[in-house]
């Protein structure tokens, strides 16, 4: 099964599901089982099933602190730096959905000039309900940029 995100990044996995709010809007994507991330039909270097053997997940939307950009495609590297996204810094983001994301930033991946992934360590993600969506003990977290 495949699902293409707004950034153009494609998730390929056995099962892909979305958590939705009371209005039916998706706020989190979760792929279960061995997962690959693709760009223009090809597996992104370092993001095959060996990197994501258990699956893949990511919040959907723009964090409040980046909302002035309007869309992920408009986020520049300088905007990230201005908001504290420098390797080794910890960020805490809140999404309009109520998802809370906290992690130590490691790096970003741009393909064809498009920001598609951001890699974090010590990541904690909490659903609007308070349920744990991602626990730091699960390892590095690759945030797929999606609206």
C-alpha cells in the first residue's frame, strides 16, 4: 500500500492508517510493518525497510511555531534556524490538532529543493487525548513533512 503526502514523499507499507479529530480531519499517519519512504518512485537513501522495520508515523500539519510560513513548502532553512532548529537543540511544537511534539533536532532532508524529512532523537509525541504516539525509547524519529 502507498500513500503520498502533500510534500510529495510517499509512504509504502503493509497498512497505512490515520488518526482523525472529531471533525474527521487527519492529524497523524501511521504505517505498520516494514516501511519504505519514497521520492518520485524511488526509495530515499537510508529510508528503506531496514530503517523502518516496525513501521513509520508522523503528525500531520504545521506546528504553531512555523505557521507563519503558511505551508511546509515555504519553510526555509533560515526559518528553521530562527526557530531554534539547530543540530542538538531540543524543540517543543504544538500542532493545531493538539498533538505535542518534543525532540532533539538532528538534521533535515531536502530533495529537489523540497523539505521532506526531519530527523530527531529523544522524541516524544502525545495525541490530543494524552495518549503516547511516540516514545523516546523507540529510537530516532523521522518526521515526514505533511499538511
